[in-house]
């Protein structure tokens, strides 16, 4: 076939039997013939003779080649790389083509390097690798192919539009770098994870619907430029991430699992919203969205009654087209709070409420709250079997829907906005027994006169503006009536209500109560806060048990004398002075006489059943008539003129006692009252220091709460013995001790005695001028209160229970400190007390005395306990005159070498053997060495200046010590105490001779007797120097 005009050789491919050789030279073969068909024929064993021009582009897909030829308008000539490099746009729609006409292989397209727009939808493409370097692409449409791997697209960062719907894509990771994308169409794939899209913040259109496995879109939070978002037909249940998508105009989110659409409330640019076939019941957020417009599709959702009855009509009224389903028989509510109350009562949280549902409701109670108050009762008329309805604290003004609730027995509309009862009066509420209309705005109740409320027994109309009670005349079955806080002046209309047992008329404008005389069945009557002076109208009400007449202008209470059944009587804030008639009202348990002019309370002495008595703000001096009212639990005596409270000592049941603003100084009767408990108030009384410092704390220690005033500057002590010691020192036996009193104290001495030992130093910190403090034989353990007494020069605290002395570390003026017989383990805090001259620390538990090395001004030092072993820190205390170190494990006293000012030295009960250092201490006048291990006392003989007294008892002395040295010391006028010299011992005058004999006899320490020396047969001693 050579030398012809053949371009397409696909018929040779279709010829399944052709074989041998084919000659095709000098033909304008197309690129597909060269790149695909000839290789296919050769693969079948056919020899092909043909020309291959230089630079030709070889395609594997004839359909792709045809598309490119058509775009370039090069129908037959060979396509070369330079031809393809000129191509800027390529479109090939395979949707209406036979399968064999659809592109499957993109080989060759890689040379179209100038492509900016490529549309190859509805083909059979699976491999995109040929596109990987087409970086000029900004628009790529590959919808409806067979693509699964997007990795070749990861470098195409100029893309602004990418259409990949209806493929086999599951991994979006390669798209993460395409941050210029504005349009991304990915519906109908296998995607489950959209997090790789998180940074594509330029996106305006994103379509990921019908992927089915997408459940979480929270990673899209930063895509706030989106105008169109389509997420339908997935597994999404939460769309809260959309709350910041303020540019969103179109949202398709149908057939997903959402129920909460609150995130849409502020997306004011929405003009198309499709959220059908979800689980949405509440569309309040769409009402709150003031800018939403256009069309809303809500079909197939379980919309609640409020959505259907109120919200959808409101949206339609705004010109929005709303598509939704309206079920048959549904009840529509205007008020979401009423609907919720009914749903909660029925246990139907989301399903549509129908008439038959509401007909099953018998009781409904809902208490309104801020932001959740009922305003409209529309829909409630279908609750035809309601017997109890309680809708307190709401904003109801129209009760028309209640007119059909003929089964009601109890109706409570407390605290609403009712002004008119005409609709209620017209209703057939003959079964109603309880009606509460308190806290409304009612002024006219005349409509009740003709109402069918024939069985009403309980009526509350408190806190309204009622003036005329004539509307109540026919309600003769009333037993309980509350008219508190109205504008009533005339009560004559109540005369026929003789079944009343409870009547409340407080806070009205009554001055005449004579009309009450017919209401003889009353047991409880409340008339406080009116303008009553004359109460004779109460004389016949002998069944009364509770009577409240406070806040009136009553002076004469004699009309009450026959009301012997009274148990509760309140007469507070009147002008009463004479209470004699109360003496016969012995059934009283609670009596309130606050704020009158009473001075004599003797008539109360017979009221032994009283357990609550209020007498504050009167003129009472004497409370002795109360002494036998032992049932009293609450007693209020505030603001009187009481000074003596002795009558309270036996009122052991008291738990609430108020005594403020009286003249009480002494409260010891309260201490004597073993049963009193609870709370006591004694503010604004001239209480004594004892009351404040002892009695009140004692009451508090019993668990009683005491309210009282603490005078400014008052010092409180926790220890009565310390207070007494300070009082005695100051000469202030009873007056309140104040800080300025304690600041005058300079010296304080108190020796503890059995039953009167100081344990707590609280309060002494105010004795800031103290220079001398002696508190021996007490039970003090905490000395922190002394830490700022910087003027102390002498401090004596022996025989206490002190462990910690760190509080003394800054008392730099101390010259004398005595702390013996305590439990001190650490004395390091004494290191700064360099002014100390006298220090006594024996009989404690410290072991380290290194801190004493700095106290070089010490002249007198007393140490000693079994824990001491290292005494060397004392070696530089050269000013010591008196030094006593007893009861230790001390054996080496060489540290005394330079302490040559010592006149008194006590070293008894140690482990000392060698006392040679004592030969130098020539100023010694008193020396205690008893209880040691001393054998040789020759250094004392060598000490030419020693004098006074020496104690040597309980030491294992040598014969020489006993027979020669001690006599020599005595001969020098020194008083020497020692053990009795055993009889029969040998007298030596020379210690060297005694030693030579001891060595020969091998008796190093025991006293040598004559019989010992008689055994000696040979003695040799070679004298040496010394």
C-alpha cells in the first residue's frame, strides 16, 4: 500500500486473519497508526514496512488522538510535539459515544504542555500519570471515568477547578497541595476521609455528596469562603462546623443523620437550603437566621408541631419557599415551650404530636424559666382529659384554649399576665375544685359571679389589683381563700362563705373587719399589714388556731381573750403595751410580739407550751417570767433593755437565741445551760472580757455558733491562767484588757500549780515592752507568740513541754535564758543570741551544741543530757565563770584548757577519768566531780589556787587519793565531800610508790589493803624524771 494517502490503518487491526508482510511506506500515517496499530500488527507476527518521521507524537488511544487533531484542526498530518505544545484547551465528552469511541489511555497528552483547560468526562480513563507535568492546567474535568489514584495531580498547583465526580476515588491526600482550588467536585466516589482538604481555604464550591462513608466534616472548619456545599447522602451526624461558613449561599445536606441545625442560625446568605430526609424536628435556628431567603427543603423530617404550626408559616411570611410534609391529624402549637412541656409529660420527645396523643394526657405541670416561658396555649385545647394543669411563672394572657378542658379539677396559673377572667368564667369547669390565679394583673373578678365553678373549694387571688369581692358571693363551697396583696377595703361580700376555714387578707386596705363575725368555721386568719385598730370582729371566731395581726395599729387585744384554741399568734409591729389577756391562751406554741411597747411580760409565765417566742424591739427589763418556759426552742429578745439573763439557764431546749442590743455584761447563765445549742447572737452588748475570752469560746467549743462584737484593740486569750497572770501583774481584775494595757507590762512571773498551769501563750504577743518573763512549771509547748518580744532580756521557761525554740532566734537582747526540763532537740536557733550571759539547757534532748560556739559572752552555762558526746564547740567560751555539764557520756575534758576564768565547775555523773586539765583552773571555788571514773586526783593537789568546795563522791579513787591527797586538800581549808574511806586500806603518801606496787600486784584500781601488800615478794621501780 505504499505511496498512497492512507492515514488510518485501523481496518488492518480489525482484520483478524491478515498475515505475512504489509508495506506502508510513503503514506501520511497518523500518530495512532504509528504508536499503536503498527506495534499491534507486529505483535501478531506481521512484517510492516513504514516510515517514522522525526519528532512525531505516538498515541496509544485513537480517540485521544482524534480529539487532539480536531482541537488542533490537523486532520491527517502527523502530530509532532511542537503541534501539541500549542494546544491550550481540549474537550472530549464521551457521554453520547459508543464505548469504543471513549478515551482510555492518555499517553501522548503529556506533550500538551500549554494546556490550561482539559475536559475529558464520561470516558474510560484510569491512569492520570500523563498529566503530572501539565502544570499550566487551571481547569480539569475528569468526571465519570475509572480513576482511583490522584497522585499524578499533586503537582498541578495552578488548578482552580477540578471535577472528579463518578470515579473510584478513596484517597484525597494528593489534593492537599492544590491550595488555589475554588471548585472541587467529588460526588459519587468512595471517599470516607476529607481531612486532606483542610487547607484548601480558597474553595468556594465543594461537592462531596453520595460518598456514603463520609461521617466527619469537622476538618473543613477553615473553608469559610465556601458559597456552595453539597454533602447529602453521607453518614454525617454533626454539622456544627458550618457555624462560621458565613459566605454560604447553597447547602445541600439531605439524607444524612443530622438532628441539630443550630449551626445554620447565622448563615444569613443562604438562598438554597436542602436538608430533607434527615432527623430534624426543631427548626428554630432557621427562624433566628434573619437573612435566609430563597428556598428551603425540609421534606421527610420528623418536624415538631411548633415547626409546622409556627416556624414554617413564619418563614413563608418572609417570602421563603418551604417544602415540607404535613401529616394528617397533627396538633400545631404556637409556643415551643408549651409543646416541650407536653412532649415531656407524654414521653414523646420528637415524633409529631397528634390529637389522640394529647387526649391521653391527664396531668401537666410546667414552671417557666428565663428564656423558656409559655406565652400561647394554642394546641392545649386537644388535651381534653386533663384533670390537673399547672403552668406557673409564664407569660400567659389568653386562656381561651382552656374552655374545652371540662375535666379539669386543679388549675394553677400562678404568676402569668392574666387581666381578664371572662373566657374562664364562660367555660364549663364544674369539676374544678382548686384554682390559683395569684401574681397576675387581675383587677375585676366580677365574672366569677356567674361562672360554673360550683365545686370550687380552693381559690388564690393574691398579688393582683382586686378591689371588689362581689364576684365571690356565690362560691359558697370555698374552704380556702387567699386575697393577699390586693386593694380590698370592703369584705362584706364574704359573709356567705361560711365554709371558709382559711382566709388570708394581708397587705390590703382594711380598717373594718366586722364582717368576719359570720365566718365562725375559720381556723386560720391572716390580716397583717392593713389599717386595723378595732379587732372586736374576731370575738366569736373561737375555732381559730392561727391568727396573724402584725403591722397594724392595734392597741387593745382584749377581744382575743376568748380565743383559747389559738396555737399561733402574731401581733408584731402594733402599739400594744398590755398583754394580760394572753395569760389564758395556754395552747399557744408560737407567739410573736415584736415591735410593740411591752415592758411587763409576767402574763407569759403561764404559757408553758410555747416553743417559739419573739419579743424583740420592746421595752423589757426583766425576763424572769420566762424561767419556766422550758419548751422554748426559739427566743428573740433583741433591742430591749435586758441586763440579767439568769432566767435562761434552765431553758435547755433553746437552739436559736437572739440577745443583740441589750445591756448584757455577764453571760455565765448560758454556760450553765447544759442543753442550749444551735445559734446565739449577743452583738451590741457591753460584754465583759471574761464573756469574750472565756465564755464565748467555751460555747463555741460545744458547737454553738455565737455572733458577737469584738471591741477594737481587745486582746483575747485562749488560756485563762495566762490571762489571770497578766491581770494580776497589771492590777486589772475585770475590765476588758486591750492591747494598750498589755503594752505597759514589763515583768511577768507565774509558777504553774496543779490545775492552774498555762498551756497556751496566745495574747502575750501584745506584751511588747516585756523585759523579764518567768513561766516555770507549766504546760507550754508552743512559744511562737514570743517571737516579736524583742525587748526581753530575761526569759525563764523551765519545766514545760517545749520542743521547738526557733521562735527565739531574733530575741537579740536576751542576756538570760533558762529552758531546762523541756523536750528540746535542736538548739541551732540560739546561734544569733550573742548577748546571752546566762544559759541553762540541761535535761533536754539535743545532741549538737555547735551553735553555742558563737556565744562568747556567756559567763554561766548549764548543759547536760545523755545525748551529748562532743563538747569541743565550748572550748572558745573563755568568759565562762560558771559551767555545769552533767549526766552525759563525757570522758575527755581537755576542752577546758583555756577556760581559766571558771570559778564554778560541775562535771558530775559523766565518764571522766583524767582530770589533769584541772590543774590549770586556779580560780575554781566550787568543783563537782562526783559520779565519774576518776582514780587519781593529783591534778587538784597541783592546782595551787583551787579553794572552796570539791565534791568527789562515787569515784574509784586510789589509796593515795584517799590517804594522802584528800587530806592535803582539806589541810588547805577546802571542803571535800567523798565516800567513806574503807577500813584496812594502806596509806600511801607517794602516788608513784602506789603505782609501782599496783603494777607489781596487778591491781590497777581496787583499793589496796594490808593483806594485798603482804603477798608482795619482789618490788622494783626505776625512778624517771617526773
